[in-house]
């Protein structure tokens, strides 16, 4: 009970045992837990970061920047948000100059978009990049979304966003010569559509975040059609209509 409920003190555990028909004194609980290395609740560690993400996944967003260098050696920044529970990605914007005004406007855009879908979120995970300003945090705070900043130099604390960046690089960015912001915006828009609507995800039982109606089993290979997506870099397979 003590390990599964970090906030329970000795008396709380005594009360729970009483409800199960076991009459023991708080001192007895202490004598059992103390030698096992379990201190009073106020001194015990809370849930781990992994446990927190697992239990709160439906209400958590994660955001991050990543950069892309063009063939003209210009650096472009990409801002996105990912819903942890569904792995649904929202591309917020692409810019060569991520000013405070630009970043704040993207925050307003995504909060309005999420409000329209009636999906409620409680937390937003972000790193300590200076491009995320107080105004950016205030936009989410106004929607009752608490911003959680990751520890310094701890990319694993924002693992879901980092993993999507790696996926986008392997499947798109590293296989493309990017000309400029418009070109990158078009490529990423197509890729995010593929990612959300078609790409299977192991954590979602090999379904995409926005799955189509469940298809029936094809009778033969002739009923399967291939479609190229994202500038011909990715193939999608669907049953013929």
C-alpha cells in the first residue's frame, strides 16, 4: 500500500487495514515500513515522470522547436505540438525568425483550434528554450493549461516530442533538399497529414491517430492500391473502393 500510494502516511494505511478487518496500531505499521526503507508520506518520493505521463496522458500536450537547414544554408525553425495520448501532431508554423510575437501567435492559434475540437488538456510540456517566452506560457495559462518546463539538458523529459522530431527527420527531412520556408511548410503539412491519418503507431495498436473506418480483409492483391504521398517519398496502401 505504501509503495502504490506515495501520499499515504502510517495512519492512513492503518485506516485502510482497519477497513479490511486488520486491527493494528500505527506504531505497528511504522515497525513494518521503517525497516523496509519506507519513510512517512511527506518524505517519500511521488510518482515518477513516466508514471505521471501514463496516468495523465489524455490531458497532456508536448511542444518543441526543431530546425532545418536549406540548400542555401539558411536555418528555418519549425514549431509543433503533439497530443501524448493520441500521438496526433499539430504543425504550428515554420519561420526563419521565431520572434516573441510570432511564437505567441502560434500559441493562440493552437489553443483556439483545440477549443473548437472540445478536447480538454491540463498540461503542456516544453523545454527551456529561450524562444518560449512568458507571453507564450500566459496564452496557455489563460486556457487553464499548466506549462511544465523540463529540467535543464534532459531531452528525455520531453521524449514524445523528441521522438516525433526523429521520425520526421528520418522519413522526410533527411531525404529532401529544402529550398526555403514555403517548400518546408508544404512538405511538413503533407507529412503531418500522412502521420495523423495513415501512419501506423505501435502504441496505438498499429492504428494512426485519426484512423479511417476499419477496412474489411482484402480478397486478393488486386484490391490493394498504392498511393504516393509527401512529394513521392512515402507510399500509402489502401483497399480499392
